[in-house]
C-alpha cells in the first residue's frame, strides 16, 4: 500500500493507494480530508513513530524502516512494516515523505507466539527442579540449566570446557567408573533410552533419565539428560519400608519380618546350612506393670526388654516382637541344644536384673520355649513347637526355659480335643453346679452354699475345674460360662429357704465387664431370688487385674443389694488400702492358712489378725478348707464367723441341698474349752 504525506502537523496524507479499502477506508476520502498519518497509528506506537520520522527528516536520511500498529475502519488494529523515503524539492528542501506499508500481522503473531514459546521454554528450563543437560551428537554441550550445574557443583563456563574437562564432573559420583561406562554405552547406542539411579559422594541420590533427540527427518542429533534429586523421597520410602518391617514401639523386627526371615532360614538349611533354633519368649506378670504404673510405663518396659534382647544376640540372629509381651529369636547355627540353651540362660539372667522405668524399679521375669528346626518340620510347625515348649515352661513355674519334646505335641492334641469338647459342652448344657455349705460358727446352722462348677464328661468322667477353667479363660469361653453359672445358681437357690444364701465366684473377665451389674440384675429378676441372698466372690488376683472402673462396678452391685466377698485372702497382694477402697461384706481366708494351723504358730496368728481386722471393718470372716475338728476349733478361737470344708460336707448336687438343710443333729460344733481339740 503506497502513500505520500506532506510536511505538517501529523504528516497529512496527500496520496494513498486504493487497496486501503481492504482495511475499511476510502482512498479518496483520506486524501480529500488530508487525514494526518499519525491519526492512523496506535497510541502506544505513536511516540516511537513520530520520533523516527522527525529523526529521519532532521538527519537527512534517505530511507527509514519501522513497524507500527495501524487503525482499520472497523476500529481494529493491524501490524504494518513501513519503508519510507524523504521527498525533497529541486532546491533540496524536505517537502514530504513517501513510503510503502506492508501488512505483517500474521508474521508478527507468529513471531509473538514463537517468542512466547521461547520464553515459556526458557522459564520452564531454568525453573525446572530437574537438572537438564542437552548434548549434541558430536558431544558438544548445546544447553544446560542452572540446576544441573548446582547438582554436580560445576562452574558456569561448563559448556565451554573440553570433553576431558567436562568429564571431571563424575568425580562427584560415588561410583564414577560405573557412570562412565553407562555414558559410553549410551553414545554407542543412540536409540537407547532409560533411567537409573546415580549415587553422589555426599549421600545424595539422583534419578537419571536420558532420551534421544531427532530432527523432523528422524536424524539423530543428540541427547537430553534429566537429573532429579530423589534423596528425600528415597529416604522416606526407606523409612516407610522399615516401618512396615519393624515394630513401631521397640524397633525390633515385626511378625511379618520374622516370618520372612524364618522362611529364609529354612531355605538356607535346605541348601546345607547349619540348623537354627527359634526361642519363643513371653514376659511374666507384665500386665501388673500396665495396671499399676500405666501403659506408658508398660511401653517403656517393653523397650527396655527389647534393648536387652538385642544386646545379647549376634548380628546374624534376629529378635522380633510378635505382639503384646511376646518376643521371639531366630538363632542361626544351632546344631544342638547347647547353643540355644546358653542363650536362654543368658536372657533369663539379664531379664532378671531390675528394670528402671519412669522412676520405678521392678523385676520382669520371662518364660522361654525353644524348638530346633529339622527336616521334618515346616515354618508353622516349628513355631507351634516353640509355643508348646513355652506353654510347658509356664506350667512348670515360669521364669525358666523348656525345649520342645514330642510328648508336648501329644499333650497339645489332647488339649485341642478338650477345647472342642468344652465348646460343645457349653452349647449342650452339659455343666452342673454342686453346692458346698457355709456354716455359721455361732449357731452351727447352714447359712448358705457356695456354687461350684462341675463338668461330667461323657468319656473322661468328672473333669476337675482346675483343668477346664484356665482353658475356658484362654479360649474366651469364661464369660458365657460364668453367666450361665450365675443364672443357674440364682434359679436353683430361689427354691431354698429365705434365710439361705448362695455364693457365686466371678472370673476376672466378668469383673472387668462394665455390663456385670446389668447381668446380675437380669439373673435376679429372671429367677426371683432376692438380691440380699446372692453373694459374689472375687479373688485377690482377679481384683489386681482390674482397672479404675472396677470400684464403680462393685458399688453398682452393692446398690442392687447383693453382697461381695473377697475370696482366697492372703494368696495375692492385697493391702489395707484395698480393703478400704472396695465395699466387701466378707473376707474368705484361704485354705492354705487353715491347713497350717496345726503345724505353724504364725498361721493361727494370721487367721486371728485377719478376723480381727474384718470385724473392725464390719466384715464377716469365712475360713475355707476346714477338714478337722482341730482346725474348726482354731478358726473359731481366731474369731472367724463362718467356715466351710469337708468337715461339714463335700460339694453336693442340688437335690441333696435340702437334706443338708434338714440334717439333725446340726453341723459339728466345737467348744473352745475342749482340751482334746485345743492344744
């Protein structure tokens, strides 16, 4: 588009070609109006255009070139490239300007897009968290970003260095030789790409990824390398992996890791390695620490145990916490019993030393079961054998170790059969209650009966409670079994005379249940037994195993009207504060003290002291296990108010209770003045 202007304000247009019409203007109207050229220039470009024109006129330059945005008839703007010459009169005076405008809008847009793309790429290149290096096919450095220089501690002039100088950066790598070999391989195989981890001397880890570069004709012209610092990510992943394999509290291996290492040990043995042993450990009376000092102290105790365990095994062995207070050790190279036995003795010794936790010192015993791997046992069977040996160690008195013996397996099979029978017996209502009378020593009358659970087994006859009660506790049947006893005893006692009570033993599990008051209330309501005729017996041991809610449970029971007795007094660790804190109606003196009355003077003193203490606190006292008239005389002289034992009657079936109540003459009475019975 040709145009011509004269010298004047705004450089009025005196001629413009007809193709201005494509931009919405009439050439005739523009020339007739002598429209100033500057009126057609974008305001943002106006000052630059005016400066260029005035400079050209003032300097006498023959020709100038510039770009600007020109207005269109519809109010829009287009980019133009202008080439302009100065017009002079014959006398040499500048009279105007003449030029050509070329529409460069599309080119300008393409340039802007390219510039934006370049800026974007440069920004992304430089701000990338990855170190980036671009190397040509001739191994010249074409480009790199600042992050790459920082990662490898390189100078800014790295790109200008020779190939030999540039290769010095591998000195920062932990294994320069390995990386150099990878470089050679990649340059010899242009199509090869891939990733690998690069370890630095200072401990950092970089994730290296390389890709090949090709032009539009698929000609190889270099490679681009990316280096990402994954040190923190790798450390976090390693930490997560470690947490998945270790016990969070003690830092020992967890059960999963233990099983994995156990499998590896078996595999090694099958390849000819020496046999190994598994030591199964269980802490003795650990629950007492939790209950008396709190769970924080219990956790600290477990950590102390773990530290001692690790300190006494070799690096090739493995110590693991399997859960709760159970630990295990895999001892490699145990060809005979001597090696694991020596370790077990050492563990018993170091565990026996006092632990200091949270300002308290205490001793924490441990029982150990040992099983040695052989060709005839699998992983699960070996653990089962170690568990059986541990069970035997506990049964033998705790604080000792036992090796697995084949007889234990037979015992386990018998125990499993008994467990199945026990479950079936509960469902089939095979249990029975027997009742032993409790005699009031002042009057000689039967004041009540203690309900005692019996199991008449179809094959083995009457099974003692000492055999099936611990099993019921272990397999979780003691709660439903105890509830059955409570309901049955209340139902049968409801048919007795109104002045005869029934005593029911509570298990630790029942005592620890917040629902116990509701269960007792339901049994009373269903049977119609008055609450005053029900007495609940709690052992000292069960009491020590309870929590802070137990006193509230006992108070709820008292509010129902039932009586509460402390059973087996003297066998646990009760204190005077215990007797004050719990609302007992009766103390039952354990039969071990009654049995020793004729042999030890201190037994009589203890019985008298307990009876006196109970009387002072408003509690009755029952002597258990009275079998002779001499014992009866002594417990009466000691101040006991009731007694029970074989001297009066063995436990009887419900049908015989009436006979005992109607028996004449009354139950044996002994006068303290009888010289034959009171030494």
